[in-house]
C-alpha cells in the first residue's frame, strides 16, 4: 500500500530506496524486506513489501501483512503498558518493585568466581525500581550476551536462554547495583510480569484491551499458533552464515520457542503495518495510548551519569555488535522509557531526540520527534 501525500511525498527518496532493496534481494543479501513509513501530519503513508519469505523457491511473496517474530520490538509495547499503569496511579516510576516481584527481589549481585569456579554473590543495597527495569539499569542482563551470566547458567545446569517462564529463564543474579550502570537485558520481561500482577490480566489480554484494540490492530499477538489469521501469514526467517555472505533459511530454535507465558521483552509476533500504528500514535500525540506528558517522558533522557557512561562505553567498544543496527560510535546516546535515544544529530542522519530500537530477526524502528517514522524488517 502506498498513499502519496501531495507535496510531502519524497518520490526520489523512495525510488532510490526501492532500487537498493531490489538489488540487494537480487544479489542474495537477504530474501525479502518490508518497509513502512509515515510522517507526523499523516500526509505520507508508505507500506511496501519486496522479495520472498525464504531463500529458495519455496518462499511466498512477502506482503504488508507478513507476520514476523518481533523479538525485542516487543519491548516498546510493554513499556507503554507499564506507563499506562503509571498514569492511572497504580504504580510510580520510582517505586520499589520488589514486593510485587519477589522472584526478582531475591536476586543477589554476581561479583566474581571463587577458586573452585563457583559464583560469588552478595546482597544488593539499592531497590529495583520500575524506571530501572524500563531503562536497563537494574542489573538484569541476558545470559546469551553476558559471559558471566552464561557461566552462571552452566553452573546451574541450565542451557543459555532456556526456560518456559520468565522466572525459569531469567532466574540468574544481577550484574551490578541497581541504578549504577547499564546493561541491556531481561528487565522488560520482568516489567511484563509486573503489568500482569497489577492489572490482573495476562499481557496478551492487557495489550488487546489497552494498546492494540484502541488502535484497531488485529495483527499482533503473543500466541500466533492460536490465531489462524496471524499464523497463516507467519513467515520463516533467514540467517547469514558465520564468516560468509551466504544467506540460508533459519532452522534453529527461536527465542521464545516452548514458552508458556507472555515474555514482555521478546515474545510478540505481528506485521510491520500494525506496528507502524503504534509508532504513529506516539509520534502525533493522539493520546490513544499515552498522554502527551507521558509521551514526552518516553522521548526524554533517563540515565544517570554513570549509567549513561556505561551505555556509551559499550557502544564505543563493541561497534560491530552494539545492540542491533549500526550506531555512530562518536555520538552520545541516552535511554528513554522505550528505546535508545539520540542526544544530538548524528553523522548518519538520525535527528536529535530520535527514539530507536529493533528486534533480533533484523527488525528496526526509528521514531524521530518530527518528520517521519521508518520501520524496516529484512529477514536476515
């Protein structure tokens, strides 16, 4: 679907983009991609699919309704859910969540290893707050990205990133004192648990009633197997082979395979056009999801000096894999209440105040405070 607003439709820009994507597909860079974009006035609406859903002839042509595993694009929706509860006075950003999340509250801090190779743990001193969880400053990492947590999981006889529930999968220690550093991780899965506890609903039901429903979205769910209309549009992923440019169909175990509850940081599935509706609501401040004041906080820097330093050190020291996507390593970043935040105009063209995040299957969203939104989802 492409709707061209009279004077605001950037014909040349999208023509160049389409030529580049079609050439990349022809060259085997990836099998297909869906691009969705809009602007703040709504005069631009661009949703278009290119290529197929697999690397060989068995793949079907992609469409705007193609359903993908959102992975970490789920996080923004869970952040919105939590902020809605803050608006209602159910909880505040700086409340201690320990009494509501006892499994998380009992987590100790991993400080090292003894001579026998066993973990050294100490009690934490600081409370864990909702703000900490939303901004990845609670010390809740991932064992699939943190070698010490991977080692801890191995000591417990547990495979990396395994477990049917949030408690089972993320029942490992904190990596630092809450509020003092930054590490991208499972905090928003715990936020999902918090939303369920406070609302009395599972995350699927809550989002249907408070996020997807108000926007008329029918194409997002945590349980695609239970929804034929979504399941029938679900596509396979592709993967680039290590040390190679060759792309093949992904046949491995995905992040949320076998889970029995909603994972608020990685568990949703949906199409790009539906996700665009969420971003558009935030961009235009229509207050269907959040008040203008809360949306402003979503786009406002949240990190302490030490946490911001930790975030930027990570980006500078790990440029090839600093999260997902390419970040200008000389630019400074902060974290909003829903994603990474640019604090200045960047050399690559990202506007100051732009909120950004992504998902492991090569899904990206970019939400500037003005101009336009771009959501792009190559299947690699």
